């Protein structure tokens, strides 16, 4: 099966993917990565179909060197190298979004209004959960840590991380 999308359809798909990006954070890592991948794929197709001259700024170069430094560090510390290369997806995502914003593909007003609504709902839910012990959809406050401290997490439920332990190997 072969799909043909015109530029207007691609722009609409990209707008909706970008609008629902904050909801993918609430839904979890799978949807975040899927949304990221779809924006990269459809954004690349849009840029190729429209024959846009690709441009970059100094921030892209800095981010590229950061990703390269992560990959080199992973090689020297013998950490999972394939995961280190996956950091490049964020560089590609930024690069594509930078060019799409420059081409005015995104309806930024609609995106910012939707983001404001999502943030307001999460903030109100946090306040609701803090005072009542459960959030708007009925999830109770989870307990974390050795002392089982209750911490309001809104719709993110068990996404709160207590400590991140980083192991540094000195050569």
C-alpha cells in the first residue's frame, strides 16, 4: 500500500503531532519516543518534498558536539554504545523542528494555547491531589522512599525518581 501525502496534509500531521507532544509525556516513554520518531519521519518527508534549503545555527553545532562527546565517553567507559548513538535522535528532532518553525509550518498560537491548557490541568491536578490525597481521575498519592513519604505526582503516578546514581570510572 502506497500513501501519497501532499504538503498541506503533512503540515497538518506535523501540527497535530507537535500539539499532542505534552500528552505523550503523561502517557509514558513509549509514546514520547513514538511521537519523536513520527515528527522526525514526517518532518523529513515535508522538508524533502518542499525542497527546503536546510540551515542550521550555532546551537545545533553545540548540541552535535555534545552528542559526539557522549558517544566518545560511552566508548571509553564501555557503557552501552548503541544507546549513546540514540542521543542523536534529539539532535535530528531539534534540527527538523528548527527548519519547520523557520518555514512557518507549525501553527504556534494553537500549539501554545494547547500547551497552556495541559500545564494548567496538571498544575490544578497537583493541587487537588496534594490537598485531597487523590487526583482528578481517582489515583491516590504514591509513597516513595524508605520512609514511604507521600509525594503528589498528578497523572505521572510512579514517574517520580528519588535519586539518580551515577557511577564514574576514573582511568
